[in-house]
C-alpha cells in the first residue's frame, strides 16, 4: 500500500508493467497513478516499479549503509518493485551495477548473455527488451537473498507467487574518463 501510495505522487517516478502469461506482449504505463488504478489490475502478471524510494523512505535509504564498500557518489537509486504471480519486466540489461535484494516473497532470476549498445532490442514493446535472451543460470531469491549483476548482463526476473517485493540497488559504473578524473 505504501509503495502504491508513492506511485500516486507527482514527484515520484513510477511505472506499471503488465504482460501476458507467455511474457510475449507487454504494456507499460507511467505514473503518477490514481489510487483507483490498482483496483482494476488483473490477478497476475503485473509489476509496479517505483524509482528513488531511498529519497522518500528512511528505512530504504538506510539500506545504503550496508554498501559502504562502494563510494556513495556511484549510487544511482534504490528502486522497489512489487509484483504479483508471473509479474516481471522481461529480459533486459542495465548499464550499471545492480544488487537485487529480495525483501518479500520469491522471484526467479534467469541470467543470460553479455550485451552492449549493438544488442538488438524488440521494437514491438515500450520497454527496452532483448530480441533474444539465452538464459545460462537460474536462481530463486527468497526474502533476505541478494544477487549481484554487473553492467550489461542480460537478466529476467519473474515473481513466483503474490507479494513479491525486490529492492534494486543501482550503482553507476564510472567511465574510464571519470575514473581518471577522480584519480587526479
């Protein structure tokens, strides 16, 4: 409820992602949402994503204390996703380091190939999903489990059951130029 409440606020970036059971057809709506929107959702195959929750919720911001081994200037944000059974955002990759911390419920993660800016993306969806995904590893995260994903590694997460809550702690990957500038 609290996450849905944040998604209704004008100054909070949020998305609602829905797919069919085969994860072939995708829809994405940007927030802010009217609170009545959540009552109209199907019973499965949707995810609510809220960016920058660490800027609005002190308990989420406190998670960053556990990542003191990384410089604070690299922190992008903590995104929280809430998904019902079958919900996810499809096979994709990120340009930054991500720590996926399972807060509640279960989520299956498939890890695939390395990607880059030339990796083909689907043009039939509003999301930046991969044309081809080749899973090589699979993990099921339960509450308290964490998975690290380096930049440009294809991955796909799917909620196993309702009430799946995952924190994505994103860290910008510095460019070689940025590293050199910081070293001077």
